[in-house]
C-alpha cells in the first residue's frame, strides 16, 4: 500500500545517512558500520570488541580499533546537518530546547585526560555519588505529546574548572544560530524557549543571550530572594534613585503580595496543578562571582516568577513547590501554563542521557533507571 508519510520519512532517513557518511573524513566505512552496530545491537554495549560481532559490523575487530584510533569526523558539518533535520515543535509552533549536563562516568579509566568528579545518582533512595568521568553539556529539542523522545542537537565535553554557565551560553547561541540558518525560525515566529534546571543561573544566561530570539526558563532554589521593580521617584526627591524595589522571599509568603496571574489545571496523577505568577521580578546582582569585572552598572534582569504546586504525588511523598523564572514579562495565563508544562518536558532529556548517569564503565543503549528529578512533578 502506498504510504506517502512513510516514504517521506524513509527519504529523510536516507538523506541523513548520506550526509552523516560525508561527515566522516577518515576511515569512513569502518566508522559508519561502527555507528550502525551501536544503534542496532540488542542490550547494553559493554565492550568495543563485542560490537565487532554485530551483524551490522561486517569487518574484523582490527578495523574497529583502526576506526577508533585513526577515524575522523567533521563535527561542525555534523552539527549543521543535525540542525537541518525536521524538528518537533510545541502546540503553539515554537521550538523548545532543553539543556542539561550529563556525565559519562569513567571510574576505572585512570589514564583518561580531563576527568572531573561527576555528580550521579545511586541505586538507593536519595543516594548521591561523586564519580570520576567526563561531564557533557547536551542540547536537545523536546517532543510534544505522550512521548519521551528528544532530538539531540549538540554535545560538548566540559573541561575541569570551567564556567559552566558561560560555556553553555556559547553553546546555546551557536545552536540557535544554526537553527535560524536552517530556516527553523523566521522573523514573526514565536521565540525559541530554552529550558534549564536549577544548576544554571537563568537570569545570567538570559542576559548573555541578549539579542537572540529566545526565552529562558529555569528552575530556582527555594531559598532565593528576588526584588520587585524600583518604585516611582517622588517629585522633589533627593539622592540617588533606587534601583530595586521590595524583597520577594521565596520562603516568606508574607512578602509575596498578589499574583498577577494564577491558573489551575486538573491532572490525572497529581490532582490540581496550581501556578502562581508574579511579574517583573529580578535578582539583585553584586560585583562578585560571575559578575566580577563587569563593566558599568550591573544590569536589572527582569522576568516572571512562577510557583507551581500540586495536590499530591503518585508515590505518596510530600509535594514540594517548584519555583520557575522566565525571562519574558507580562505573560498571560496561557503563557504561564505553557512555561511550567515545558519545564516538565525537560526531564525527557534526562531519559535520553540516563544511561550515562549510571555508575558503570560507560554508556549503553539499555538505559535502565533514569536519574530521578528533584522536583515533585518530574
């Protein structure tokens, strides 16, 4: 039976395979078959020599090691190829990108260069382990609907002691510029939403990405304090104008004041999800840490703060609130719901990279149990 959608998908796959082969600049045949073996082998990949036994790898194990030692990949061309593929979009047509750091743990590779101590989750409840390995910053486009698939767009290894926010910001900028060049965003389209977890300084990332058509959405710790806009200057007032308004203390409801938007959404597993939003809140920056050496006055980085709560957790545990900060302001109820729902989809990228979060010798296709989210709605 003629199926146009299936034929179009197969045609796209054939074009990608041809372009991927063109990205292999040395030992192309052996590297291509090695990639086929990794993708098609059933069960976890435990050794390179085991891959040479896969039906898709038609060469001996000597050719496999030759490909690993002498093979070369044009990484920039591969990145451009990935950016040109069809990408999933949210219900309103916008691209949603998730960013996360995932470790490839290498506890026994004592001679491997540039290893860091990577934070991983153990098998036990609330068990956290620090294991030597390589942390990778991963950027992926998120799917919509009842699926956990993601479209990986970029991955870079983080060097020991690097400024993760600065490196990630450069990575995001390059990914977005490639997506724009590929035609995935045109003037007038909704801004690309970039979703971060609590390990990133979302306001700083938003400031560093100024000028790009992106919105930054990130989780904040529950012990944070933000500031309201500075009050209007009274006529005849003397002295330096105030740059910050009153405090918004996450742990002190008396400091919150009235929300500018509140939404309630019934869910099957969590009861009612309630999102409260406050407009134009910003952190009070100081000339320390990441802002040391900043030239000129420190910026006022305003955004929308969202507090998400649910009635219950399926596990029966305590449902703690999730605090989110979005770089966009003056959001309406639909925008607020879009933000917190996009944040929950961010955990799909952790399913994608869950295999490298396990304390094992390396990644595998059989990902096992993913890293549990710290938020109550993961």
